[in-house]
C-alpha cells in the first residue's frame, strides 16, 4: 500500500516529514452528548543525515463552530523521541470535539546538533464519515 494511501496528510520541513492518518472512532463518540472522537496516527520521518530529538508539541484544534483550542506540551504521548537518520517514529493519539468535524495542525519543536527548529504538522480534517472531507 502506498504511503499516501495510508497517510493522506504530509508536510516536510528541513528534512523531517510528518505524516498523519486520522480515523473517526464511533465506539467512543456520542452525538447526543455531543462528543465526537478521532484517533490520529502520526509518523515522523528523518530524511536528514543527523539525529533529531522531538522535545515539544504545539497543536491548534478548530471545531466546526470555529472554536480554537491550542495545546502545548513536552514531547508526544509521554516521550521525547530521538530519531536517527533514515529512521521514523510512530505514535497514535486522540482528539474529542463537540462537533462532527474540525481540523488540527501545528508544529513540533526539535533539536539537531544544538540547533532548535520547528517542524510543521500538516493541517488535517477530522470528519464524521457521513460528511464530505474538506481538507486534502
């Protein structure tokens, strides 16, 4: 299966590619609440020739009503991974929204050989399966 088929969203910054595959979780969602939940699988690939360390994240989450929530913190899923040249790091996390659609994007703060830089997390759609995707 081609990488694009599994990870429909991707962005590359300074040799680091971030790929994202969101998935709606009907078993954790309750439209009456209202609560809609998605998981998202992230793969971070190091196409450079030096190791990098991810040490912080910054997410911008927007629901269908235009409400924006920013989340900042250390690492991802309790880890601050080192990614060797040619290597990748995968993790899965989740996001609840009070609306049946929304978007997420942001950045990772990384360090390489003493230099700190930001890596783009591509914008991706969180869409209830009965809705037409708005980002691609």
